[in-house]
C-alpha cells in the first residue's frame, strides 16, 4: 500500500491539525472562562469551580487531545470542516482535491445524523 500523503501534504496536515486543535480548545476554554466568571461573582463556590476544571481536563480537553494528537490522518480535517472549525479554503488546492470525496461523505453522514 502506498503512502497516501506526500511530504508537503503531511506538513500541511500537521499544520491544519494544530490549527483545528487550537481553535476547538480555545472555544472550550471560553466555556470554562464563564465558570471562572461565575466564581468571581460568587455564583459558585471554589469547590464547584475546581470540580468543573477537573471535568474539563478529564472531559473535553482530553477528547480534543485524543482527536488531534493521534496519528496523522485526514479524519480530523473532515471533522473540522464539517463542524466549521476549518474552512475548506484553508486547505491547499492539492490537499483539497485529495480529500474532497472524504469531506463529501463526512458531510452526508453529519447531515444524516442531524436529521435523526
């Protein structure tokens, strides 16, 4: 079986992987920031904030780590594009052409899941 990705594509995939991870983590951290603001306003206790931080670390943060730190594959691109984390225009023409069918299938699956 031939290696699907050229050296240039692997580099681009790694860059996109990092970009998508940072964007998703940033969004998740914004939610955690709201918890800090609730604590600062006295709406939740320090213990509740600590519990939410723990849940974030073992939950969403770990999910993103597992998604984006695994071996280099196009799955994360399909996932990130379908969810709007990365725009297709951020892919090089060469890479976009290579994964266009995969993205189309991912969109179909996402739409089918959304309708259920």
